[in-house]
C-alpha cells in the first residue's frame, strides 16, 4: 500500500507499507506519537489504528512562534499554524526553572516527548497569593495518581519568582512540576481567558465571631 505522509509545514514522504499502524508511519519518518497528531480527512486518528488512508497529515503539537491573534496584522497564517489553531493545539514552548517534581529546568518540548507522558495538563495560576490556585494544586496533588494512571503529567505554571515557587513546593509538596514564569513569557503567549473566575486574592477575611458563654 502506498501512503503519503505529509508533515504539515515541513515535507511529505511517500511510503510503501503493509499491515502497518499510524504509529509505524511515524516511526518511518522519525517522529514520536507523543509530539504529533495524526490526521485523516481533517480528523485525528489513534496511532495504534491500522492504516487505511493513502494520505495522512502529521501535525506537530508543540512549536514556538507568534500568537494566533496576530494573523490580522501579519497576514494569513501558514498552513501549519492554521491547522493547529483550528484544532485548538497549544503553541506553548518554554524552558523554565522547575521548583516541583521532575527535570530542572523544565523544557516543555522535551517533557512532551517523554514516552511516559501521553498528555500534558498545564495549570495557569494567577499569582502566589491566589486562594483558588492553592486549592486547585492541592486538589490535583491529592488525585495525581489518577492522572498518572492515564499517562498524563501536570505542569503548574506560576507567574512568580523561582523563590516563591520553591515556597509553594515546600508548603504543598507537589508530586508534579511547578515552573516559575517570573518574566511571564508563558503568560504573554497563552490565549486569554475572559470567562475565567476571579481568584479573589486580596479580599479581606471577615473577622471571626467569638461567643462567650453566658453566666448563669
């Protein structure tokens, strides 16, 4: 069977295969299933599925570049970026100090290529004092075994200094990565969340009410 493997934005490969899966096609072009998405007729297909199509598109999941919102100013996006945008694929690509578990510094591309990680979950926090963020990381930490059971890894992105990130780690003992985005390069390129709830970081606490027992 003749199959054309088109790596979007790069080059195409004509392969002769027999009883192959889409993962076999990726191996032939030196790509890992953990760093790409395989598409047939515009839809992703599982890498362990037998090859049935004669034309396959391969889309890298992580790559640096300009923000999707700049298309109007910069002109039409190349096919690579357009297909990534239509699929909702992240363009994040960073290397940041990691105060949590895992490599330090953490390189997102290398981390995504790790064969132990089928998926990455990125948690974007508001700041060091955010109460909701603290609750979130504790909840994720308590159930992190469920993430790993699905070969998913979590990366917590804190837009603070490495020192503050290490204070978080010392306090919460997170079993996943906690990177310090002090200069906020990640925050600058990630899509905005206009519907995101307010973290309510500085709301003053209500004074406690102390009731004294009445004298009899």
